[in-house]
């Protein structure tokens, strides 16, 4: 049995190349490493650590944690490709205090110490990463675990770390080819995959695979190193789900006298839901990852390294089933079931004023994401006491997400020349909290009837994001031999980031009835397939699955239309359009560029001293940051003039205010706007200190304090403000001539939910960590506490009424509304009312100040505090076969005083991403080439977003995800592996303000893997 002492472990790591091969090489690999971490080479004969398998990763991770100069968590692969996880998101959730939000059943974004992904800063090989998410939150499922050799989560910062992580900084590393002991290394992994729920979903893929290959080699007398890697993932993505929609309606359904439990604006009212969805989801995900590194060390004191990391993640998914719209406050509601002032059941019937309906959904989503990271690093040991590193890098990400929909409705008779929508709609339901609801429809038999169902709407809504960052960095380390201070580190970094978002749209038809001008599509038997539900969902009604290509080819024989960026013919300011039709100015107003430049410099002193007989190491430093953020925007450039004929004010273009003719993709010209660039600058000073007290050979105490900052998500800097005027309709009775308005006034509303003036998040944080490393066996017990005092958060606020004129926003005093004749029958095409001269009749409707939504960083902050316990031990003291038994476990408790109101004021919830209790447990056993382990990850209730028609903030129920893995080494080169992910098919369940308001009930299935590994 080997007894591990600190110096022995460190020396062994140096010898094996796990940590570094020489001081300048280590500095090159990780510019953030302090000088005092590097021990001077010893002349002693070193004894190698000979442990293989999962325990190797645990030992290496503990050693890296032990000799880090910050409070951190570490992951280390025993070989490139050695991490078993599907992505780095899964790998990181094994660490204390870290949890993940599952998207499509897979971990993607991570939460650290109760803070969501927007508060997490991420680097690759020490370089800032941009994201395909459109925010700063990295989607870690984009990073194949097979291509990452190490990962660290810095929970306490130091001055040399790039600023930005309030929750923490995640550092991923790819392999350094000159650090390997062998001359050449080759590894290949091949695994087949099966999802046991895919068979329940029509057209879903059941089987997938994972492949990876890696090579590392040294040439020219070990002066040139080459590392190459490729990893491919192809997997089915399936789920069966029920999703409740937001409670955004208020109506008095019970009629009780003195009932005052409702919202302030309507005390007698109960809250009603927008509706719910029942869907089968299926699709395929393909991820291809590439990594390459070339390292050249012609002399011992100089190393030049160029590396590249590329990941492409493509997803094609469909969602089929029902989307039920209950119809709002004007629906007929009978037999309501009210719990805690929420209507959770009853019968909803369509009325003349409601939009109650059942949509048969065939959504088609495509997402093509790519991440590219390139860098060149030079490390030069100028003298034994002075080293410098130069680093140039580029990080870029592209995301092309296309949200497509094909919706069908039930008609009276699809064979009719002018088919009419069936307005006899009744929906009965009863929610059962976090269990599936009871449901019933009066149209159940029609849902699979080709003579009743017709496709009524097709739409596609692309979100195209590009994010690019160029960075330049220089770091110096100067070693000194003076009391207390062992060296200094100082450096400078400049980064230039550009984010672009493009929106476009194509819509045809109607989702609430059958359109006359864009008539519905008659379905034929070759276009559809009847789909039945099974299992727990088996009582849901059958429906028709529509083949998208067949339907679109029949609907658009001239070719499928492409989405465009357009004002829309009905948009204010269009000077060459027909003047009627939907206004889609948002496609231009929500498109644009964001620019961010950052200059930062730091100075840090490394500490190596003693207090009494206790050795003390660490660092103290300060980082100065100057940031500038800018955004393109379209600003209203109009003025009001009086129309002498009508005596009313009219909004017209104002060239003196910079108004320009802006042409969209279809040739419509708008002259109400002028392009502008809005900028904001600020500076920050961020001090930090980390101290490590070596109490005994096996025990140490860490304390740390720092001021930290994190910028708002990059997409929230977009200055896409817009104003809209409520559409008022006017109808004239054919007999009496009386004109009826839908509203007496036209309300003006505005939206500026993003702003380049958003200030960063700031926090002052304190950390303490007690660490005991076992001397008789391999392992450690770590107890850590933390406290974060967060100043403020970004909050979406709504001001109503908002004085637009006083705030410089020009709005007309009134609008002219065309008058239409009341229809004589349902579905009749609209007909303009005309005067005795045959001219269209218009009425003047005054405008009224409505609401204005904007984003500010003044939401009240507060503390986040918590306790973390981590225990790892390999029971090598046990006899025989039991000596390979081991446990790795962690538990964290996090609490916060911060309470936030989210989701348009509907949901009172905790801080997004915060689970009070998070725990992990892995039990493993290794014996003569056989290894098996059972892993579990638990997190209790937390707040995040679920995706339905729109993003909705909900409370997620607790979840326990269990994985299993077994492997056997057939020979020195070959091994086989069996793996099960989500062993118990743990669902995702959520609710809104309280559990009776069902949010999500979603099952993803269990994934089985079987494969083999070859190493040479």
C-alpha cells in the first residue's frame, strides 16, 4: 500500500506529466497558474503512481485540487477519451455544488452554487468561450468529453483569472502532446446506443452510436508534439410530454360574494391557464467534434503551441400531438374546479368572443450549431526567475435555429368548396398536480377524420446567431526570494467581441380559424398516419401525424416559401406597400449587432510564508477592467403634423431627425426610422485574496475573498426597442349602418427588454474550505462554506401607463381605422364599407398611453450562502477483492434571501437555478480489469425555463438521475463497456406558482450503450 504525502504526490505528477512537465511548459499550458504552485525539481528517485481506471481520474483530480491555489474542483481523465460521459455537462455535474438543467433529457447548461448559467464564465485552454445559446451561458453538451483531458471549476477567483464568473469559472483543457510519457498513444472508442422510449413514438429513431479516435505523438527528439482527436455522437432524442401553459387570464368563475383572493386589479377573479399541450417528440442529434494541437519546444526554455477545437452539433426534431387553447376570459366556463384561486379543471366552450380550440400540431425544429476555437501560445523562460507567455485566440459560434410549425384544425366538412371551421368546441380537463391530468374533448372522433381535419397554418421562425471573439494576452511571472512573497504575476488582455442576431419569418394561413384569403389544405391518406398513445399516456386521444414534405408540396406546388426579414405591408412607415396585412417589423427591430471590447490588466503577488509553524501559501492581487458595449438599433425619426382636412395629428417621416429609406428583403421601404449605434462604458477594480494554511501534512485550510463581476448576457445588450399601436377593428351593420369599434381607443405599447446600458452583476464573496487528505488510503474529506453578497440583478419591468411623449417617443394622437361590413356568414372574406361616392369609410380613433417594458439592472440583490461536503475514498486497506471498492460523494446546501417575481408578474419564485439541496453519489469497484460503478445525481426543486409555445419560467420538481457503467479489460489493449444512462427513466416535472398549476410532465427514456475501447 502506497502512502501519499504531498511532496511525493506532486513529484509523481510532475514525473508522469499529469500536472506539468516543466515550469515553463506548465505556464504555457495554463497562464493562470501561480509560480508558487511549481516546486523546484528534486533529485530524489520518484516512485510512479500505478493506478488505472476510474480511480485514476479521482486521484489525479484530488491531487490537482490539493495543490491548487484557489478553492476549486477538478476533473482529470486517465487518458484522452477516458471520460465516460456523453458531454462535459454530465462530467461537471459530478462535482460538489454543481447541477445541470436537462434539455431533451440531456444535461446542457450547468448551475454553480445556486446560480444559473448566465453567471458562469467558461474558458478553453485559458481562453474565453462564446456560446451558441445567444447568451453567455455555455452549452456544455457542445463539448464532447472524449476530447477534453481536464476540467476545473474555480469557485474562488484570483487576479490572473479572466473576470466574468460570479458563480464560478469553468476551465476546460485539451491534451498537451509533449506531456505524455509514451512516445505514441492511440485510442479508439466505439459504442452503440438504444433508447427504450423511441419505440413508442412514430418515426422516432431508436438506435444511435458514439465513436471517438485520438492520437498523441512526440517527434524530433521529443521537441515536436502532435495531438489529434475526433468524436462523433449520433443519438435519438425522444420524449413524451404534457405541458401546461401559463396562468395569464383573470376571470370570476365562481361568482362568490366577498371573494377577494384574486390579484389586486381583480380581487374577485380566479386565474385561468392559457391551455396545455400533449406531444410526442422525436428527432436525431448529431455532434462531430475535432481537436488538434501542435507543440514545439526546440529548447528547454521555449515552447510554441497551436491548437484548434471544433464542434458541430446538428439537431432535427419534431413535435406532434395537440395544443389546446382554452380560450381566455371570454370562453364559456362550466363546472370550474378552483384550488388556491387557480382554475385547474372544468369545461371550456368556445363562444363568439373566445378563441377556444384544439390544434393538431406537427412542429418541425432544426438547429445547426457550431463552435470553433483557435489559439496560438508562446511560453518563454527568459531567465530562471522570469517567464512570459503570449496568447492569441479566436472563439466563434454560429447557431441557426429554425422553429417551424404546421397546425391543423377541425372543420365542419373538409370536402366543402369553402370549408368552415367547426366552432362547436368543448374541452373538459382536470389537472392532477405533478401527475397526468384527466382530459376529454367533444371532437375526439374528428381528430383522425380526413373529412374533418385540415391544415390551417404553416409558419417558420428562424433565429440566426453569430458570436465572435478575438483576444490577445500577455502574462509575466517573476520569481523572487524574499520574505512572504515568492513571486509576482502581471499581465494584460484585450478582447473584441461581436454578436449578431438575425430574425425572419414566413407565415401562411390562420391558427384560430380557416382563412379565406389563404385557404386551408385538404389532407389525403398518403400525407398522414394515425398515431396512438401508449403507456401512462394511453388514454389520450389519437391524432393524425402529417408528413411535412408531402403537405407543403401540395400546399405550395411552386416551391416551399422561404422566411424573410420584412416590415410587413401593414407596418407604420411603409411607403410602397398595400397598407394591409400583418406587420412584422419585429424581424428588423430584433435583428442587429452588439459589440463589446474589454481591456484588462492585473497584478498579483504569490505568497509563501509561515505563521508560527504553519506554512501559508496563496496570492493577493487586483484586476482592473475597462469595458465598452455598443448596439445597433433603429430609432423612430418622425414628427407629428396636423392634417388640415381632418384636424387630427398625423405621424410622418422627419429627414431632419435622420430618417432614412430602409428597404427590407421583399422590397418594402420604410422611412420612419434612422439607424443608430448606442454605446456605454464602465470600469471596474476587482481585488482578491486566496490563502492556504497547511495545518498538518494531510490537512489544510483555505480562505478566500474577492469582488467579482459578471456581464449581462450578450444578447441583452441589443437595443431593439419598438413601439406598437393596438389594432382596432370597425364593423358597419349592413342594415342599420351603425359602426361598432372593438375598442374606443388604440393603446400604444413599447418594448425595450434589452439595453446596451445594462450594468454588470456585482458580488462580494467569501470562501472557506477545510480539506483532509487520507494518508492510509487514497481519498479526501472536504468541507467548504461560501457567502456571496450580490448587489443587483437584471429585471424586466413594465411601466403602465407610460408617458411616451415625455420620454421623447413620437406617437400619433389618433389613428384612422378602415370600416368593414359585418360578415353574412362564417368565413366570409372581409368587405370594406364604402360611402355614397364608393370611397372606403374610415373612422378616427384616439390613441392612449399603454405599457412600456424595459430591462434594468436594479432588481434587489441579497445573499447566497451555502455549505458543501465532499468525500472520496478508495478502500485499498480492505482484503482481496474488496480493496478495489470506493466511494465518491458530495452534498451541498445553498440558501438565499433573494426572491424574484418572474414571468410577467405571475410567478413568485426563488432565484433561477438555485436548488437548496444537491447531492451526488458514486459507488465503484475495480478488480483485475473489471470495473463497475453506479452513479446518482440529485437536486431538489429549482426555478428555470420550460419551452412551450414561448419560454415560460416555472418551478421544477426535484429529480434523481441514476447511471450505471461496467467495463472489462480483455487485454492490455482491448476493453468492453456497458453503460446505462437515466436508469429509472426519471421524468422532468414542473409547476407554476404552486403544484396544482401543472407545468411539465416529460419522460425521455433510458439510454443503453454497448461498445469497446482499443488503446495502443
